[in-house]
C-alpha cells in the first residue's frame, strides 16, 4: 500500500475516533444536565435549599453558631465551618471529629475525636485553645446554656466527664449515695443534654435503654425515663418541658421532663433514629434516621409535618438554625444538607 494511502486512512480513522468521542461527551453532558435538572426539581419539591459536599469527610455531627451565620460539621478527617447563607466553606480544622458543638457565646468550637481528644478552638482564627484528654472516644459534646460547663459523652460505657472549659479543669460531682442501693451507675453514658437552666442534665444509663435526669450540683438522680430500647439520641426542649429520645427500634419518644410521663411515641422511620432536636420555639421536633430521611413532627398534635428525603446514606446528625427557619442534616454520604422549615400555623 502506498505511503500516502496509509497516512490518509490513519487520518480518517483518527477523525472518526474523535467524532465518536465528541458524540459520547455530548450525550454524557446531556444526561448529566438531565440528572441535574431532575435533582434541582427534587430539591425544590422537598424544600432542600443547600448542599455542602466535602469528599465523604463530613456528616457525623452538625451544629449552628448561636448567631446563625456559621454551621460546623464533623467528619472522619476534619471539621469544617460553612456559611449557610452564601453556601461557602469558611475554614477547615484538622483532625477527625465525631462531635462538634459551639459554646453559648459562639466564640469556641468544641470537637470530639475517636482518639479521646476533645479540642477547643477559636474557630475564627483556627487556633487551638486547649485539648482535653479522655480514655475513650468522644462521641458527644454538650455545653450548658450558662456557659459554665462542658460535658463529654464517651464511647464504650465510659463515665461522662464534666469540665470547666475556660480553665480546662475537670468538675467533680458528688456521688449519689443511693446509686449502689438502687443498682444504677451514675453519669453513664452518652448521649447527654443539659436542661435550659444548666442545673441538671440527662444522660443514658449504663444499660442503654433508659435516660436519667441528674442534679448537676448534688449528683443526685432526679428521675428515670425508661425507653425499653437502646437510646441513640436525647434532647431537651428549649422551654425545659420535654425530653425526646431517639431509639434503636426506629421510634422517637417524647416525655414530660418534670413528671417522667411518656407523652407520645412517634413512629414512621424504617431505620434507627440517630439524632433528635427541638425547634427553638419548642413547637416542633425533628428526627434523623438510618433510613436516610429526616422527619419533622408537630409537638402539639403529634402529627408528621414533613419528611425530608435526599440523602443517599444514613443520617447521623441534625440541627435547627437559631431562628428555626432551616434545619441542617449530616449524612454518611458525605454531604451536609440545609432544608427550609415552614412556620407552624
């Protein structure tokens, strides 16, 4: 075959290959646009107003700064700070974080890690202020509303630790003299939540199926809330009237905090309820589940208000914004989603 004919055939083959590739790219782009349009439409229908993606890094824990201008998320490699209004990443803090929480004044971000370290950050400058060490992984963090106490909930049934986070000193609480008599272990274990006045807190019992309300000053047990199923999450309403517990049998239980009475059991999830939170006005309750959804409930009527769907994997954490107009959710799919919440009529 003549050299010119060989070259000509080679050029034609190359051009044909390029044309095929271009057609494939156009088809792929059209498919991608179609999928994006579908996702955008789904987001509109489900009131999804924002998505933060961070390469499968964030989703274990979320918390809003008290001013509502910053959202923190904890992941398996870093903690991240986001601006929820403009949908942008502000800053990344190093280190794995199973739990994140802002101090009541919004100046400090606490992060808890698998290696037992609880770090306190000036999140605006990314300066590490102090590290508090534990013998077990820190998987829950709670600040008292008066800003005096920080509680760290530990894994593997370890005793909850209370701290004066401004000094780094551990707070010793008197042991309830009735603990041995009645056969309960005091201050075990995570999850933990403070009452609004900061004078008491709720922690799960060592058996895992009950939550107990403790007096922070005396160390005495006030009352027990028996869920009869392993408790994954607890929350106390901002008005101090209710306790919510998310449990392993896919339910959400609502209690009268002052009497210990079980008010209602909310069902509808098809997976374990891993996170619960009250709206700032104590009128609504949200639950996040391993079924990949978040459900919003009306406390007055007990009715399901809405189901937020869109995560591709387990929902680990949820948090209301301070104004109650949005709800953040963190998932194992590596995304943080922001949902619009309609005002209750």
